[in-house]
């Protein structure tokens, strides 16, 4: 396997260890990424550190849920190797294709790409930033849940953009992003992916990816959007074991062979296009495609509100992004927020 260079920023918040440890982790990862065995002695020599230091770095990587074999007398190996994120290629590929991203930060490990972007936004307002991480220590999902983020097993990225739209115009934004991602993933998988309102990308009821959009701004003419996407790529059972719902990996669904880096470029440029389309047309530019993309259209569902449950059949979507449910008392509409939609046989939403 070709060795790839992992580029990362030098920000001290990125990995909770000092700069030289961080640099050593990155160098160790490049060496181990080909899936071959390397002795502790060889690695120590290459990095100019002691074998104990190598052992400590390996321990750190294992704590990030990277599967590494340690075999006495042979050394260390990542079974099957790993494809690291390739920052320079990503920047090169996106330069020609994106209009909203001015900066792409590739991080080895971070608390959450969403939190990183919020912090960066405080320092550098007005610029579109993309942040992609190999690992998150405190990845966040919707409704206060965590997001399992084992090292290099999946894709975790956040996009921060400032748009000349007030909060009132953003009702369907997150749904528009979900629909765009579903369409891109469908090109890669020969139409296998559906969107479960509001933000779950699924294959046959199993979760493939989740989207978390956080918006802040004023009600009329400006907003900051923090668009977070987590997509399962090639997660092992032992890494995703704590996830409390069925899930699936994109690698197992691909109709054509693609690398994790190629998938990432396609997803990022898809989000870029979706932002542009939303700016010119709003959710009107998307909503006609809902029926073809919805996982639960015309199926019996329940809407779970804070203190009650409404049952009915999902019949469509409004131009505002609200879901339409046909109930015994007629068609009722619901906005996302803290509401969750469940297929009537589901245990979880
Ligand atoms: C969901 O609950 O379905 C949404 C999950 C969103 C996870 C992504 S991973 C990248 C970004 N950083 C986070 O902490 N969360 C989002």
C-alpha cells in the first residue's frame, strides 16, 4: 500500500500531548500504515526515541481504538494497514471544485471537529473552514448523544460557513445537506442509500451516517453554520460495539472501488454545491426529490414529542422542511428540533 503523508496543524488543542509527541505519533502512523510488522527497535531508531517511548505511543493509539497487534519478538502491526487522510491531495482536489471553503484542517485527534470549528470561528470569522479528523475523543451526535469515532475507521468532518441568510431562512438547510449527501452516496452505491428524516443516512434501516447542523446568528440576514458529518467507512465490530442501533459501513456498499480520501472529496464538494443551491433557491431547490430519497415514505411511523407520541403514515415534506404525517385527524406537520421519527417497529429513533 502507498504510504501517505498525514498533514495536521500545530495547534496545541489538537492532540492532548506536546508537539514532539504529536509529530512522533504522525510519523509512527505513516510507518505502520502499510500493515507490515515493525519491531520496537526499528521504530525507535526511525523516530529517534526509546523503545519505551514507542510502547507509550502505541498505547496512546490503541486508546484511540486503532487496532494494533503487538507480538513479542516481532513488534507491532496494523492488520490490513490503514489509509490515512491525505491533506495535500484533499486540498488540491477541492481547490478546483469548491467555492465556500477557504481552509482545510486535517487533525490527527481532537475532542470534536464541531467544537474545534466553533473555537476557530471565534478567532477567524467570515472564512469557510473544513475540519477533518482521524479520531475524536468526544464526538457529538444529535440529542446530546456521543458519536463513536475510532481512529481512521470512518470519516468525521465539520464545515463552518457564514451565510447571508437569517435563522428564519434556514428551516430546511440541514435536510438539504442530508438529501445532497444521500444523492452523492447513491452514485457510489448504485442507489442503496435513503434519508431517514431529519438527518440519518441509512441502508435497509441500518445507519450509515449522521449529520449534525448547528446554526447561530440573527433572525434576518446572517448566520454561521457548523455542519458536522460522521460516516461509517470500515469500522470493525470491536470498534463500533457500543453503538446502540444497527449500523453499516460504506465500504461494504460501494458499487465501484473508492478510497476513503476519494469519498471525502466527493462528500465535501457535494456539501459545497448544496450550500450554493440553498443560497440561490432555498429548500425549494431540494424538496421535490424527497419522496425518492425518504427511507420511510408511505410507511407507518411515530413522531416522538417531549411528552407524547403521534402515530400515522409519512406522506411527504413541506417547503419548510417539516415532515407531513397522515394521522387519524388529518395531515399533521412536525419540525425537527427535539422531535424524533421512528418506524413503528423501531426501538430507537
Ligand atoms: C447524529 O447523531 O446522527 C449526528 C452525528 C454527527 C457526528 C459528526 S462526526 C463530525 C462532527 N463532529 C462531531 O462531534 N459530531 C459531528
